[in-house]
C-alpha cells in the first residue's frame, strides 16, 4: 500500500491549481486558473504586464490569498487559515523575486544559511557546508564572506537563487528574475536557471526572455486578462500561435 501511494504521488502533478480566482477589491485579477505542473517540468509564464502572471506565482507560495478554487503543492493543500499547513507548504516552495532581497547586514554565506538555521533548525556546521556547496553551484564559491553590497546585481541574484535552494524546495518559482539587471548581467543568471532545469528542478518562471523560454521551457503558458489564454510546447506557441491575443503579444516583441 505504501509503495502504491509513493507511485501515485510520483505520477500526480506536483502543482495542482483548479478554478483559482483572485480579487483585489472588485477587480478580478485571476479569473479561474486551471493548471497542473508535473514533477521536473519547466513552465514559462508569459504575457503583458497586468495579465496576472506574478499574482499567480504569489498565490502558489501563499504570499497572496485567493478567494475561490484549490491549490496543492507536492500533495499539500494551501490553506490560509491554517498556520501549520502554510509553513509546511512554504518549505516545499522556493521563490526568487525581481529584487534580490538579500539582508544587507549579513554576509553572503549567512544569507544562504539563515532559513535552514531558523526554519529547519539545522546546526551551524551543516548549514555552512550546505551554503558553501550551493554558492559553488551558482558560481560564487569565493563569495561566502563577501557582503551583498560588494556584489554586482547578477551576483546578488545568484545568491538569492542559492538561498532559495537552501530549503531544498520541491518547486522553484522565478518572478521576472532578470528584469532588474543590466543587460550584460542577464546571461549569468539565466545560465544558472538553465542548469537547474537540466538537473530536474521543477520550475515556474514568469519571464520576458522569450529566447530563454523557447530554449529551456517544456511548456509555455500565455496569460491574458487574468486567464490562461493559450498553452503548449514552445515550438507551437512561438511558431504557430492560435489566438489573436498571443499573435499580437509576440508581434509586439519583434
């Protein structure tokens, strides 16, 4: 029975969203979102500003409450009234924001160590070893003792990725993580994300980097006016868009 349950969990979607509706006052910003994401899948979410992309990510990790529908991550339901359930779910969801949000009074290494120490009560030696390993993974092995303000924007964002990975999340959410970077720094961050995808990390990315989405994503989700307007593999979405809204969106990028 236990083996059957493990098999079922492995084949069930790691993120399950059904009928999700989100309001800001009378403004319905998410108008019934249905989306399943499989374990190890890379999903790029694209669309115009105001289409609901970032709000959807913030609902998935519990930063934004929603009014209707259901949401599960790795088998755990998101229930805003249940503090214990919220803590358990957030340990499975990592999120990287547009701004790096590093603590300026902590060294790079201490930024990465903080959540495992506070949330998982990891001992200092284990947390330090993990932080050193993760910084090496994002190409910053020599920056453990540096301060955030000594780093470039691209380096700070890579530290933010290492910090998110320190909680060993099941799903990593990336909310336009290159939009605050100078153009010459974008590539170094995207290379790290591409490596994570290659390692099998489940990724949901809101991005304006269409070339990157085409290259790395398994599936493209196009949001328009609070709905999933079109969805499919990159080749079909970019090469043969089916809706006028997606055609217009893509033509505006060229």
